[in-house]
């Protein structure tokens, strides 16, 4: 039985996968989306069929889960293919809702040619309409994707001990970093956080794991889960209170200006 998912959910899941997938052109293994269905228990809704979208750049995996009807075996296709499918699905939904704002738009996914081809068609109120479209794309070999390592990374709590640098020049040494309120992130990680919040149009939640300089688990919208790498900080920095001061003696500054 084909899997049917709400069009907006499909478009959102693809956008989230695109954010987490490898963005280069030299690794088709990770510049891809893996999709499949499973029965999951989500919150108060109980156990239900869900479509899972997984992507990873090799370090930071992400997973999005949306309700669906039907089943879909685990499949893999490129980010470019995913982008094309999402664009077509969104285009059809816009056209359909111009005529009927209350129409329910969905996407049906099924496998053909002994698992070699993905067939996607859009549906309006559960059936094909004149505005709906059909698309076929060749599938990649899903066994090439490191699915076991990726899901293990999604559950990871990181290292208990992280090393950092202390001192300078001849006194430079590598020591275990203390744990505290401090966390450090690179621009690339912050960019991913902003992109995920933008995709779901909701705040992201960060869960500090075994060590604040190891990894963080990120969730968003009740359907997304990812893991991002925190960055090691200098071992000599105060991990509980910021060392950068706040200038608050504005009366003295005004006096200096007057003088």
C-alpha cells in the first residue's frame, strides 16, 4: 500500500532534510534523503503509521517524523531529486487551493520496478484531480547510506570528557575541560539551528548531553530531532560566569564627554 502524507508536511520534511544533508557535490552517499515508514507512538496520539525523513552530513544527522497513511519501505534519493519533488508538490497545492481553499492536498509515494523507481503523485481530497501531477524518479541504493551509524548518532549523548587547550606558547597544554553553564558553537552549527527554526517556524530546543563541549540534541516542532556538535572552549575560561564585562558607569562617560 502506498504511503500518503499531507503536502505541507512533505515539503517541510524535505526542507529539514536539505538543511541537515551533506551540501557538497563530491559525496552522493550523504547528499541524499532517506525515507521510510514505521509504526511509532507519538505523544497522546498513540501508535500510528509515520513517515520518517533522515539526512546527515556525516557529523550532524537530523530526523523528521510526520503522520502518514499506508507504508513505504526504506528508500534513498538525492537532495536535488528531493528538492524537485517538493517544488512540484507545493506548486500543485498552490494551484488547487486557488480554486478551493478548503481542499486537502496530499502526496502519495510508492515503489515501482522492483524497488528501482519512486512514483509520486499528488492528490486532492484523497484522489487525483485535473490539477494534480505525477512524477517518477530513479532511486539510489539505500544500503549505501550509513543508516545504523546515523540513528546511533541521533541517540548519542556524546563524550563524558572533552579536551581543550590551556596556557600559551611554552606553557600550552591539553587538559580536560570543566563542565558548567558555558557552551560554544561554530557559525556552521548556528546556521543549521537558524535554518531548522525557519523551516518549522518554531523555536528550537537544545538538550545539553554528557558534556557541554560534546554534542547537543536539537528538537523542533515536536517532529524534528537532530544532533549538532558543540565546540571546545579554552580551558582557562570561566565556565559559569561570562568574563566579558558590562559597561554600566554611564554617568562617568557623560562627564568625560562634557569635559
